C-alpha cells in the first residue's frame, strides 16, 4: 500500500517559548560543563505529565507539552539534553523506542527543541516506519534558537553531520502513553545536579 505524500512529516514551531525561559534553561545547561558530554544523548529522564518541575529544563519540558504537544493519552515525557558537534555525532539514524522494554514500542510523539543556531546538524525525519524497508520522503529542520520540531514517534530520523563548528545544544522530548522501562526521574538519577 503506497504511503501518503501530501502531509508534513515535521511540525516546526518558531519562537516556541518565552525568550526568558529559553535563556534561563540555556544558562543551566552551560553550568553542566562537560558532565556526561559523550553520554548526553543516552542520559534520559522521566517526567510524569502531572509532576512539578524539579529544575528549569523540566519547566521547559512541561511548557512545550502544554503549549505545543498535548496529546490526550500522554502519561509523561522522556527527556534528555543533546550536546554534540555536527562532525562528531554520537548517534546514528534510528527509531525512538523503549530500549529496555520486552516489546518494541514507540513514543506517541518525538520532538527536538533547539537552543542555538549552528551550521550543519539538521534534524532529518523520514516517512519510514518499522517494517518498511526504505523511506520515500525526508524533511530536514535547521537548528535555530527557540525552534521546536515535532513528529510522529515511530518515524526513522537522525541528525545530518556537518563541518566542525559550534556545539549543537538541544532538548529532546518524547511523549509516551506509559513510562519507558528503566528511565529514572531526574531526582532518581543523581545526574546533572547543576541544573
């Protein structure tokens, strides 16, 4: 069965959040220094949809959800801070899924919030879903400060490499119908205390 070609794969929102909140969150990320820099894409946290934020990044997660990504069956959000140079990306194209779970399941929505503009490092989202051999379409989103990209949680996606330049800083938020296996809350994790 042919896939639909007349819809947008990625919803892009400019000026997604108040500038004051974006600046406050960016300063908090800067305080992390090099902590878990190489593992940043694999240092994930869980936030229940009705939880109180424990830090400014969780304030951002909740603001993004309430303002742009409300889905009725969302139990909470898995979030992580992506910090990498476009010429040294720590992750390849992939499907977001419950890595430690027994059954392969995907988030309802996946999303990327950009804290800064950089050359290269575009988010690339395809129309490929699990079980489909190859993609027919690809959409890219250039990193730009306060830009938010949202897409279906079962789409094959990744980051396009580029020349060495500035550090690409993002907040990745996946919206789930139930908590992914083994993902701790920020408080449970003990990581990123400087937030």
